[in-house]
C-alpha cells in the first residue's frame, strides 16, 4: 500500500468495485478498501438482477448465475396469484462469486485491493476531502488521494464525515430479514412476491429460487412498522405458514433505503455511490444494477477530473447530472409510485389482482398491473408509463 493514490474507494461491493474498475480504466491510480476479511462475504442481498441493466456495466458470466428467471408470480393477500412475464430475463446471482469477480476485474485494470481495512475517518485540507484514515490489521495509516468514493452501503459514514446529509427517515427504510433455505417447493423459473399487511406491512415477502430446491426467502417491513414488531418476527410467521418444512442454511438481516436519491452526491474531493447514495429502486428495494450504473459514471468522472487536476464539487457534479439523466428521473417516479402503493389496503390489492386477471392475457403487463392498482390516480399511471414504456 502506497501513501497516496488518485482515488480511494471505500467498500468493495458491486458499486465500489465497479467505481474502482472504471476509475482505473481511465488511468487513475486506485485503492479499493473493504472492511470485511473477504470480498463478497457476508451476503446481505436477495441476489436478483435484470440482465438488460447488468449488461450496461458488465458482460454476465455463467459462473455468477444460480438461476435464470423468466417472470414473476405476485400473490395478493387473499392468495390470488398473478403471473407477470417480461421480455427482460433476470438472474438470481451467487453474490459471493459475483462480488469476488468484480473486485478481481478492478484489480486486473490496475486497482489495488485491500481487505480487512477499516476507514475510520477522512483527511481534509482547506475544507476539501483529500484522503482517508485507515486501520489495517491493527496498524493505522493515513492515505492521501485526490478523490474518495464512498461505496460503504446503507450505513455509510463517509458521506456524513464529509458533511453530506445522508439521513433517511424510518418511513424510507425497509427493515429486512432473509434466510437461504433448502427443500423449497415452488416454480424455480420465476420469482415469487407476497403482499399483505399481515405478511409484511409497508413492504413485501419474496422467494428468489437458486436451483435444486434452494431459495432466498425474505421480507422487508417499513421502518414505521418495524418499531413495534421486527422483520425477523414477520419472517418466522411467514415461514411457518408458507414453508414449514424447509431447512434454513443461512440467516441475514439489514436495512434497505427506499428513499429519494440524495440531493448532494458529491463534495470537494468526494463522491457517493450505491446504497450510500440511496440509489436503490424505491419500489423493489433492488440496488445492485442501479448502484453499478452510478458507479461506472462516478469512476469515469473521477478519472477525468484527476487528469484535469480539478476535483472540486463543481467539477464532480458531472457525475450526478449524468446519473440523473440515465437513472435518477426514473427513481423519482418510482418513489412516487412507492408512496401510492404502500397506501393500498389489502382489499385494494385483492381487487387489483382479481381485476387484472379478468383482462385478456395479451393485455396483461407490468404497466397494466400498476394502472389497475392506481385506477383512481391517473397522474401516477402516467408516471408509471414514463418508467415502463
């Protein structure tokens, strides 16, 4: 490890490794640091991505994919099932392999990767960020750089240390719990989503198949609701009711931001990407691909800014401008849709499923489902159309 780099990336998840790779590809010297002892562990994710979005950043590799997904089944509170088929196939990933390979790809482009490295603070000069304080295996280091990219997840400290407002209200965070289980008996070419106030108030439950009877089974509960009953309690009840005979292989819990993206993603010498920047889809909570798309842009902008010798907030604003044009506008619309969806009662959801199934099969689509649910909110149907059409 050197004492100075052009770019230091904090966090080696998909967003961090992608930012490091593209910054290195642009000619920057890059240090990618990860607090855990191994990249990709622990897995705190349902592991689902869309192929189309993933290809915007990286070519999928067979070794990353546990299961190819052809559509989704949505279950109303009364048990009525709606099938959604899409043209965009999905993948349930093996995140351990996927994350490991993304970090390896960054290293292949010249980035240095350091695990078991805790960033304990930022270095600053004249109000601008110019490095990190690092604890690596009990030894303390100051590492200087031109730009720090914070990819340290939903609990990000990097943004707060730089003075950015990263606070998320309880209303805009999902408290999640998940198990990976065997002996799961469901169609494994589709993901399964379960809705209802008793199942997951302010959220939903999911089953993401990984093949051979193994699946990720989890749920997210609105932070407002989790104050009185934790997500794990809801998941235990869901498992007992729907999957009483599965064997639990792993257990994980955490928070997922379902908020609007941060208003400020950059400061002098600093950028935020992924969950640290609140870039997860507010409706689904999925953040792998959206974070990687943002990180690709951030890495490109960082490398160019270093070459120009200008890492001011004004110069780095190219990143949020490009991200907003590509993804951010859709996220704003998804947030409006989320707010409307979570106001729906169980009766509304049951009626939506039953009405949707009465439509001819050739007229059923994701947009049609939203239109059925939001029939009394035409402005929001238009917002949905701008996303899905």
